[in-house]
C-alpha cells in the first residue's frame, strides 16, 4: 500500500488541507514569524510541510485579509522578518473553520468506525 512507506514526520494530504485552520489557530494564540510557525505546525502534528507551501498559504491568507504581516527588524539579528497576525476577518474565518471541523470530525468518526474490522 502506498501510505505504508510514509515516515511519521512527513505530512499527509489531509494535513495539508488543514493548513489554513492550523495557521489561523496558531496566529490566534499569538503573532509569529514564519520559522516559529513552521516549528509549531510540526509540534501540532501536521508533519513536515515544505516551507514554500506554508509561505504561499500565508500570502494567500493575507490577500484574503485573514491575516496581516509587518516587517520586524528590531527583534532579530540579521535581516528583518515578517510577523504574521490574525485580523478580525481571520477570527471570523476561524469560527467558520471550527464549525466545519466539528462536522468533519463526525464524518471521520463514522469512517473510522466502519474500518475497525479492516
């Protein structure tokens, strides 16, 4: 089976589809630079998602006005880095995602229970 060879640290397609709400959750907790976001995603159990995918998603979310970024040159040794923050619109989107994920949890439960004997 194709998924049998997957390493535990790699991401799954399902995890990637949950990247937006995961980023919104993390940014709801506190504003962050990109590198801490990548580390926190992995700690959250998302696996290792390529940074280009995460940064592209952050750019898309900023275009949708779910998040905003500012340059921070004060807190770093080296070039300035972007700090990402959740916007009011992002908070509303996160509420919508929460309801969507609750519905999906029920679907996942059903699928898991139907595969208990597999």
